[in-house]
């Protein structure tokens, strides 16, 4: 029997589990260039309040997804950066796809017309789930960040809504 998974709004009290999943992502060395978990306040201030979700089961939070505005300029009000993180113990179970699909729907409900993601080439699972959900590669930034003495590229992906910003 498959456990029931619910996609729900992320609440401030979820931060303990969410930040632990974020830490697991940092520790992989290919989920983000970040090296430290931000405080709740810093994270809260940099992510769109209306587009933060978690995948939850009776065991707890399995993963999370959120949007960050790319700019404070009004012309970019509908453009956001995607973050999707899945706990180590939940990888390979389709959680990332569930989260990204739900985040896309939520983004369109809230007026976002372009979603973008910057993914390290080593993160094959993340690339696969983004391509499956309508993202396309728009470029590659070479030697963009240096971690642990090694340069890393980022593959730039984008998804344009077919419902929002089509006029």
C-alpha cells in the first residue's frame, strides 16, 4: 500500500523539517551553491509567500518547493526562480514531480508567467523532473560558481505559462 501524500501550504512551523531537507540538499554538493541554511526570517523574506508548498505524509514533510522573485522591478513581477528539494529518504518516489507540478499550478494562480531554474549538470534527477514538467534549456553558465576548490556550471531552464502572460 502506498502512503498518502498531501501537497499543502508551507507553514512557519514547518521550517525545522524544511531546513533539514535543505541541509541534505546542501550536503549533496550539487543541489545549490549555498553552504549554510538561512534563518527562517531571511528565507521568509526572499520567497514568495503565496507560492510555498510541502509534500506531507503522516511521517512528516517529504519535500518542499517555493518561488523566489527574480527582481523587485515591476516589469518582472511574474518571473520567479524555482526551488524544489526532496528529503534523502523520499528520493526516487516521484515527490519532486508532485511538488513541481503543484508549484506550477500555484504560480499560475498567482500571476507568474515565467519560471526559471539554475541547475548544476550533476543534478540529473532535478533536470529530468524539470524537463518532464515543461521546462526547456535556455543556456548554460560556465564556471559560474566555485565550491570546494572546483568550478561548476549551471544549466538555465525556463518554463513559460500557456495561461498567464499570453496576451
